[in-house]
C-alpha cells in the first residue's frame, strides 16, 4: 500500500529536526568555547538566567538554553525536568501549559544525552507516563466507588448496540470519484492501484467528510445543546483534526473495507457533563427516548457504555451515543455524529491525561530524530534492498527467554504470527497456545486446546477497528480475544463473548481463515 502521507510528514519533520539540531549544536559549541576562554562568568550568568526562566515559566530563546546545557548539563536536566513536573501537576494552569507547549516541547534539548547516557526525551516520557498512571489509578478508584451506588444496576442495564457503523451507510462517500477507485484492478501487480486507493481514502474521502462536517456542525451543536441543557452541562467540541483522522485510519481501521474513512464517526462531536450518576442516567434515557421518537432529525446509530467492562484498566469511562443527524438547513445531508455523556469526576482527569497523552505521542518522533541519519532517510524511501543484503538478528527465543505455565520446551509448534503494530506474537502448538508481548518479553495469554482442534486457527483480525485474535479452545468453539491497553504500558487480552462461533455437536472445526477486512470467515469442518 506504500508509505502513508502522515508517516511521510513525520519523516520530513524528523529530518528537519535533525538538521536544526546539528546546526544548533555546532553553533553553540563554538560560542561555548569562546565564552569559556574569554568570560567564564558569562557562562554562569546564562545558566542562572535560564534556570530562572524555567522556574518562572518565562519565555526564553533556544540558543541560550543550549549554551546553558553545554555549561552544566546535569544542572539543566534537573531544572528542566522539575519545571515539566510542576507544569503538568494538577491543576494544570492554561498560561503555564501554553509556555510549556510553545517554548519547552519544541526545544532541541530533548534530543541531547544526559550524563548517564539517557536522552532527555526519555526523561520527559518517564514524567508523562508516571503521571498518567496516577491519573488512571484515580479514575479507577472513582469507578470502584460507583459500584456501591444505588443506581449502579441501572447504569449496567444500559447495553451496547450497533445499528449503523459507517458513514457510507447513511449516504456519504458514495461519490463516483471515490467508488470508481475501489473497482480498479491491479493488473500490473506493481501496487500502484493500492497506493491510489490509499491516497483517495486518506485525502479525498476525508476531505469530503470534513466539508460535510463543517456544513452541519453549528446546527448539530445548537440542536443537541437545546435538547440536553436541562440535564447536564453541554459543551460543543471542535471538529476532529484531519491529522487525527489520518492516524485513526492507519492505527484503528487498517483492516476496514474501502473506504476506511467511513469508520470515522466523530468528526462532529459534543459532550454533556453530569455531576451525579442519577443525572447521567436520567440524561441518557431522555436523550435515547428523544432519538427513538424523532421522525427525521436524529436516529440512533450506536451506543457504547464504557462502564460495562470491569476489566478495563485505562481509567477514563463514559457513555457514547452516535446518532445519524439529518440537517434541516441542508436536507440532502445526513451524517453520523457523536455525543459523549461524562461524569464530572472523570472530566477534569480526562483533560489532564489528554495533555499527557499528547506528550507521550511524541516519543516516536524523538526516537526517529536521535537514530542514524540513514535510518531516517530509509523511513521515507520504499525498500529496495536485495534479500541477501538484509541482516537478520534474533529478537526473542521463546523456549529460553520466556516462562509459560502450559508450554514445555519439547512441545511441537504448528504456527506463529505477529501483529506488527502492537508487537504481539501468537504461538499455536498441538495442545497449547499463547500470546507474547515482544516489547516486554512476557506472556499475556495462554490457553489449552484439545488434540482434535485444527492446527492453523489463530489469526490477527480487526473487528470494528479493534484488534482481536481468533482462538480455537475446543473442536466446536472459535473465540475472539480483544487486545486492550494495560496499566503497565503493555497489553492484555480478554475474550469478546459477542463474537464467539460455535458449530454442531457432531462437527469439528479443522481450519479457518478471514477475508481482508474480517467481514467474512471461511470454516473447514
């Protein structure tokens, strides 16, 4: 499919950052050499001045910070990281966070190494991840407390349902210019048709959606605000940025059918915040009743109740209603939009963790900047190397480096497959199976399987944009295990009962496979 546009932009940004870093460091090295020779007191003054800037969240110039780093990197590391902790500590003040975003985050200092050979960006990531864990634990405590609430059972009675899950099911993205590309055949086998489909999906289709979203956004916000204002605090949200749309296509909807952008259901969104659980439940039922009874303006597309999954350890929870909004101003337009129903106890922490996540998302950028120039350039170029030129290095020895409860070193392995984005490895043996987190080098799932089971039943698939692994537990049962984020930054897997497949008492599943978007399964019985 080729390299995506957003990844190309990241590569361009990385190369520009490396060029700036190299130029800055050469210039500052000369300045430091001159100052140390002619005026050591000036070096001390610059270091003191920059330290004061960080303590008071005052604007500073990048060259001054780099000179201070040359003067005393340990001192700089100390006050820079301390300032980051202070700015990101609750309650986050808008003015201080603005200073942090405008002056601190863009600095080249994050690509410099400390005295203990760590990069400064790694120190920043440690701060962001540590604070994120604290917020998640706080939100998990709120969730635990809610379970003793008198209205808890009513909250659990709000079931998830999906009636419509794509924008092209309500008439969008049906333009001939978009759909013609879907029917193209790659007769030459050079991948150009796939590249063209990716371009149309990630550019023309998203552009079409943003135009529609812009046309109905104000009308939708006014309609939902008037409807929900008596139950909670309504807030219009900005339209989803195209960069985030591209990211979701690449990460969440990679296996969705063309056009993948039809899975974007939250370009137009808003939220309603409630102070109590009673108000949240009342607001949901009032909104649901209105949507069910509305003749034209709004119809239900999907309900997602984030409180139902007790095993989820990501902290934040809400209820999301996706509705099909039919514009009265532009009667030809229908679009799926999103309404988030939020408890106030979660709202403040959500705002804070969102800022921390925005910092954590920069980790890949920093990693790419500090790696070798040639590797960065290779990110931008299609691979042309001959197989003989490639070097293969062992990453993981399952038998020696991992400890499983069920696996023995003499067991026969039938199949293994990798989920490259999440770096998960599934293993399938004769009477055993398991999944390994390759980054953390530890098992996250194991299962027993009868000898009558098939030998090639485990496949990484995407269901509604979420990664799953098909697992055969008995000769009659094929289960789907969903990948979720774990508190430690790794992954965990839980069975998704909704998609379990069973065959008759006298039948045995011997083999299964899925089509490209996981919408169909082939079973050999």
